[in-house]
C-alpha cells in the first residue's frame, strides 16, 4: 500500500510539474509578443534616442514605454517570478545541450550586425550598430544570469542605458543563450571606447 501511495504521489508531482511547464511555455509566447510590440515602439523612437544611450549622460526612455513595461510586469509579477525559476531549471537540465537536436545556421565567425529583420526570430538579445556599439534590446533575457541590481538599478530600462557597463561585465566570456528555437554562443569584446559582439555559433532547434 505504501508503495502504491508513493507512486501516486510521484505521478501527482510530475503532473503538476508538467502543468506548470505548459503554463510557462504559454507565458513565453505572451512574453515574445510583448517584446515584439516593445521592439516596434523602440524602432519608431530609435533615431531619436539610440545614440544618446552611448553618451556620458544617457537620455531617459520616454515615459510611455516605461508605463507599458511597468503595466506588463505588474500584471504578471507572480508569473514572471515563476518563469525565472523555470528558466533556471531549464538552463540547468538542458546543459550541455544535445547538439544533435540542433542544426547550425551558417554565419561568419566574426562581429556582425544581428539585424532583427534578417533573422526569423526577432528577439535576439543584441544588435550591433555601425559604430560597433552594443545595444541591449532586452536585458530580461539575461535575467537568470545577470540581475538588474548588479548595475545599481531595479529597472529593466535603466539597463538599456548602460550597454558599456553590461559589456564590461561580460568581457571575454562566452555565453550560451537560448531564445525561442535558437541557441546562441556569444562572446563579448570590451574596449574603453568600443563594444563589439562576436557570434561564435548559431544553432536552430530541428523541427
């Protein structure tokens, strides 16, 4: 009887875990949609605010975007907390990845412009502009590796204003990052006057 009860308990726990994972995957889709809308907003404002982010006194992000971000995080605060734990567990259980499950996307092994319009998944973490400066499009994706508090701020958008600080933190390190069906191996190069991103490899999960 004890063995049967134990088995039932294990099944219940596993079932709950699978249910939670399904919820997280659905939230991931919602998050991707939100990121896309945010990216569109940023794109419209890009010419006005991009270069000021790399000055000595970064320009504040417009209030309407801050309000949009704040509302999203307020509406999904509990889910976001669970999602970060889910990402941590996913990262731990999936590492090292089974490379056989991925196919390599051909790219040059050099610093390149990761232009969202050129890759089917818009929400990769970085774009590199012609001045070889690093633009952080969404530090949320790195939340399980770098907390906002490490940069002296709780605000997601405050991180957007400090690309050099983030790049210096990651200088000469390799990061393995999962985004949607893509697996990135990235290397940062930080110099006092320039920031560049080297794409060491890009893999797409086989459908």
